[in-house]
C-alpha cells in the first residue's frame, strides 16, 4: 500500500481492507507500506496485490500492435465486429502530436545552438583582435629569425587547434554525460553515444574554429618586418 493512503486514513501493517473489484468482493491484509520514488517516469499504484490474489477477479488486459497506417481502420472494424468486448484505441494521432512537439523542441534547441555558435565566433574573433599587437610582434620576430609565412601560419593554427580541441572535448563530455543521466535515470531508455556523429561534429567544429581564427589573422601574417620596425622605431 502507498504511504499516501495512510495519510488519508490511519492504517498500519496487519490491518485488513475490503475491496469491490467489478462486483467481486475481496478482503486483503496490508503486508507493507511503501513510498513512491520520483526519480523515474514509471507508473505507480496505490495498492499492489499478489498474482494469485487477483487470479479469479475480473481483469483488464492491455496489449499493443504495430500495423501500417493504411491497415488501422480495417483492422479496427474486424476486431470490433469479431470481439465486441474489446476496445481498440488508435495511438497514431497521439504519437503524431508528440512527434510534432519533439520536432518543435528540436528546432528550439538548434536555434539556441546556432546562437551559441555565433556567440563563440564573436568571442574568438574578439580574442584574436584583442591580442593583435602581441601576435603581430610574434609573427615579425619569427620572420626576422628566418621563419617563412607558412611556418608562422602553422604556429597560429596549432595554437587555435589546441584551444578549440579543449573546448570541443569539454562540450562533448558535458553533453554526453547529460544525455546519459537523462536516458538512464529520467527516461529509462537505452543510451546511445553516436560516436560517429560526434566525431563528425568535433571535426566540423575544429575546422570552423580554425577558419574563424585565421580570417582575422590574415593581416597579421601579411605584416612585413620592415614595415613593423618603421612603425615602432624604439623597438
């Protein structure tokens, strides 16, 4: 028996309760009092009986069938005609409503993802421009020491790649951990990591980060040492 029943009327283990199950009287003894857990979406019951106790009582049996949409109507007619005491419920309309809601939620999540990506691009671009003087100095010194423009570009790419890889992996770990916890403890469904899709997203994110980081750095890479030294005669 659920503990909320005890709150409605004082009862304890060992007391008896008389039920009327569709016209059939039944007297049951309270063997335990339990508490409902709220960490899952599973259904709950106020009273739980042993199978042998309700074996001879009237019962309602639920079952599910998956059939093509064009056969739902004829199948319903045949079942109702052959078995009048069986009720047939078409859940396809309900599933379509939930699917439409999930598509709308997916669009909302994608919209926030696009906004987050745009904000990240702006932050990355701002970071490049904020360190423009230091990067220009590094580029000039590399070239003075004999480095080619391609080498300086590789240094910048490596720096952006390391920072982007750390950010992408952190986001991936947080998202996968959140998905696992939701699937395991709230929805009670099988968790699938989709490693292939995650790998493609990581690669695409890294390419985007490198491209966005190098676009503002083009003028830095094109800076000639002689021009830089003339602009700063004290250095």
